[in-house]
């Protein structure tokens, strides 16, 4: 989800047509169930919770703790955790997990599609 949000906000920064980016990625090897399921929330500007940001901070925190206990590096999970924590700290803890895109957009001055 964090990678999908980053990809879509970067596409917005580049001035690309977001629905077209979505179609291209979902038809490529870069597709995932999460990308296909969450990006429509961004395209619709709909961040009503289906799976809240705070659930991901909890789950990624557990994974991070397990990695630390086992002395196993989890750099991708650690980065994702920080992205979800920034989103939660921005007042979106109870919003949909696709709100990571809103956090990135706010930090970088990018406009995402408004609610329909």
C-alpha cells in the first residue's frame, strides 16, 4: 500500500493522468491485489476507512519487533511503518490506509483527486 501510494503521488507530481497510470500498472507485472484494490480510493478521493491506517501501524510494529528479536533486517517493512506512522501523526489514523497518499501529497504540495 505504501509503495502504491508513493507511485501514484509521484505520477501526480509528474503530471500524468492517474486513471491511465492505474490502468497501465494493473495490466503489468507491477500489479498487486493491494494496488488494484486501494488505488481506486485515491482516484475517487475517498478515504473513508475500509482498513484503517492504525491497523497497519500496529501490524508493522509487530513485524518490526519480531525482526528486532530475531536480529533480522526488515528495511522495507521499517520504511513502510514510518510512512504509516507519519500518516497517523497527520491526523489520519482512523482513515483508510490509502491515506498514505494524502500524507505524501500534503508533504510535497501535490494535488490528488478530490472526493467525487
